[in-house]
C-alpha cells in the first residue's frame, strides 16, 4: 500500500476527549484516494471534467488506536479492485511513529452527472494503468486464463 499523503491533526479535528473525532478518518481516506488517483495519472478533477463521478456506496473503518492533536499522520491508499461500474479502495492511517491507527475501505460507483451508473471510462483505465476492469469472477474481461 502506497503512502500518498501526510496530514497534521488540528485542534478542530479532536473531540471533547482530546482525540480525533471518528468521522475525520473518512475525510482522510478521501484525501488518500484523491492523491492516489493523481499519482496514478488521473486527478479526480479530470474525471469530473468528463462528467463522471465516484459516489461512495460502501465504507468500512476499523479504529485501532486514537490520534491526538498535533500528531503527524501518514495516509496510505491502494486500489483493491475495479469492476464494470465500480472501484474499491483500501486505506491505512499511521502515526509518524508507525502505530497503525485505522484501516478501512470504500467502494464507489462510476456515475454520470445525473447519478446514473456508467461503465468505468476507458480514459480512466488507460491513464491509471488498470487497462480493463476485473470481471465479477475475478479475471480480466475479454482475456483467457493464462494469457
């Protein structure tokens, strides 16, 4: 999993107990996803520029250790799978000392501006190097096993 972003915990990110409010991890997952896409060659702004959006359809987070004010956090992200009209990302957030704070995943549908589900754009596949989405059976569409 690639380190894609770093964030410093602000006082505003913490709750009354002095630890990071749980929903902020989802915000940092988004930061990781956006930076990963940029590193792969297709910034999210470019995707929306061609009329395609990635609304979240599933999200999972495991909270393992708390982050606190002024902690420096490393955000790691990866693409876990791509199907005909969806993509799954995985995340890990660590404190600068290497302590794993949280891990999780999100699944996103590819949609048009009206929210209608669309196939993964060819431009996205080409620029990110994914080439073809994985079929529901786990293999590349249109390829024979072993080729």
